[in-house]
């Protein structure tokens, strides 16, 4: 297995209530990098775009052929983070 098999346990206890986090996000002031797997069905493209327009105005990088969370094991993905941290 390449993931924690218990990752879904909280979701099996019933539906989760929606949590509104925009107010918190809007108070972030540091530079922010947002990596989104282009195939993600958890972080929708509209939400990612909104994150580039409000709060810290995140720098969005979408990675083709990847689901929700990029694993950051490939050199091209690591370099994105490295360049962000050193800029």
C-alpha cells in the first residue's frame, strides 16, 4: 500500500458538515503556493482559482495526470516547491 489505509475512517461515520474556511484563508498574509492535481475531485478548479484571487493570492500550479495531492517525489514537482521557497 502506498497510503494510510485508515485515511477514510472519519468519512465512514456519517456525512461531514461543511466548514467555511474562507475567512481564515483571507487572513493569511505570507506567500502561498497551491499545488493542485488536475484530476482532483476534492480541490475543485473553481476553488483553486478563487484561492488565487483572495487572501494571500496563492500561486497556483496544476499538475496534469495527478489526483488530489501531488506526492512531491518526482523531480519536476520537487523543483516547483524548491523554486517557490528560494524565490
